[in-house]
C-alpha cells in the first residue's frame, strides 16, 4: 500500500507539524486533492495527495511534528481498512480488532490449528504458554517489541546541564533551539510524539503554562465566565518568536519622511481601469513603491544586507519580501526574488500572485526564503505612521502608510507658491542602528522620495 510521506517543503526545512487532516480514514481521495495542512518554520501549506484511493490509515496525528520523509498516512483500497496501524481519527478501525494477524487470521483459521498444534507441543519447554493459546496469543507478540524500540532511540547521549550529567532525548533542531532559547528543563517536558518523543507543541505548551502561571498570579486571578480563550495558532506562535527575537537582536531605530504621490495618483486615475481590464486586478501604490525601493537600494546597498559574524554582509541580489496579512490570523512574508530585474507590470503581477497564494496556503518554503529587504503595507487600513519590526537577519524594513488627499504648498519655477490638493503619505523605515547610521537611513528615504515625486510613471507603466 502506498504511503504518504512528510514532504520536503524547502531546502532548509527538516521537519513539519501536521495542523489539519482534510480527510478521515475511509474517505476517498483523488490525485492532487488537498489531503492535509502542514506547518513548518517557513510556511503553512496545503499538501495534495500524490495518488488516488482510500485513506486507510493516519499514522501522524494533528499537532505532531515529524521529520521530512516520515510516513504520515496510507492510501489504498477501501477493503484494505484494517485498523492495524494508528487510525484514531476514524471510528471504523474499532470493530477490526483482530487484524494484528491480517493475512493469516482470516484465510486459514480452520486448517491452521492442526498444523500449528504439533510444533507448540514439541516446543512446549521453551514456550510454556504457547500450546493451547498459540493462535490466540500470537498477536500480542508484536506489542512486546514496541516499547523497546520506542525507548531505545530516546536515549542517545549524555547532556551536561548546569554541571550535572543527564540523559538527552533525541530532539529536532527546532525543538532543541526553542528549549535552549527559553532555558527549559527537558525533564519537565512530557513527550506526546511517537514513542514519547518531545514535539514542538509539547515545548510550546510548557512555555505557555509557565507564562500563564506568572500572569495569573500578577494580573488575572482566573478566567471569567464571559472571557474567551483563543489558543495561539502555529503561525501566531512563530510570529511571536520571530518578533521577540528581532527586538532582542537589533537596535531598532525609526526614520520617517512624507511623500507626495500625486504623479503616481495621476497614472492610477487615468490608466487604472485599463490596467484592471488588461491584468484582471487593480493597480495600487505598492508596485510603484517597490520600484522606488529597488532603485534606492542600488544607491544605498548597505540597507540591502544582513549581519554576519562581526561583519555586514551586503547582498548584490535584491529580493524584496512583502508582508501579507492572512485574514488577521497572522503575517507571512513571501519574497519577490531578483526584484531588481523586474519592472512595474511584472512586479504588480508577482505581488498579486504571491498574496493570493499566501492566503490560500499555496506557497512553498522557497517562496518565503532568501529575502534581503522587507516592505510592510498597512496603508490600506488607514494608518498614519507605523514602526515595523525588522525581519531578521535583514537590517531594515519599510512601512508604507495610508495615502490621503491633503493641501500642500506648491512651488513654481519662478519661486512663487500656491496651495494645491495632492495625494500624500508617509514612508517609515525601521533600521538596525548596530550597523546602519541615521544619516544613511535618511538619505535612503530621501532618494525614494525623489524617485516617487519626479519619475515619469506613465512611461514606466
């Protein structure tokens, strides 16, 4: 029977967490039909079935984290349902309690006793219980080895912690990192994975319990009847981890400039409907801002960089990450790779495609990897000024806030001044002051401002 394996969702991904099974045991599955959702440190994705058939077993339950290549389920024919493995999701396996000996218990039950009884009598001394209940006790034999393999791999080496040697469990890199960062005692974590293995959810559950106990003592004595408790989703947990780590890592500093978008607004007003007809979606400010960002990064490459070992690593390829809101359930940052080689229409198409795939969980891990600079766009929600948190290991992130019609002072070529109504908005840059000085950040924004306010955007489109 073909097995469904944990897929490799990106070059650096080594494990994944099953967040939802979209089918139950006994359900028919079509080829390429979404079968389950998996969450990794990079992305949440829907995974389609590689073949058609009936889901006969589910081997890894929701919430469990397993390595890439681990069998997750079995696809077969409906008559192959035997409940032999782990299929707690479906009630169907319960009546099939006799299948531990699938092929031999159903076909030869009558002929088997005569043949099987002679050998047990001869071998009665070594195996006393075998003579009479031989066929009935044969199935329990498999459970006996189960505890051994389940515990054998657990103990791998000796870990020294605080000067004390103790047994170390086999832990995935992600679990080991979370334990280390939160200074947790492994002996306090109860593993709920296969064979008692400690999963990511087990570790995060202990962290939540620790936080909850501290908060309840100081702030909330106990939940009230009218309170609603909403557990963190995987993406919310990861966002929290990344944001806290970023604030602990980088010296965040904010610089802001006001930008006149009137030339861009004129193009959107005059050509926006034609663009929608040709492309199938609207023309917003973001593609224009990406163009200005890419061109400004060419002038100020220090901002297209990351922090290495006592050094600044300047990237010559410009890969722009765009923060996407997942219906208020969290954020994900898909990446426009080699954005410096694309112009306005191509960028608009890619932004639209990435946002759609992000919201429908169609992104791969490679779609969110390799970013060198990030843009977050809260402007559509009417924001005035946003101080975003840097997307590690990058050194800067740009926020594009709302664009509104405002009175501005217009200066003529002869120096005369007049009042006009233009589209105006703020650009806010959070940068890492460990490696970038305020003067460079301000010049970068001034370059962007100049590009946005003076370029022939009609020609660009």
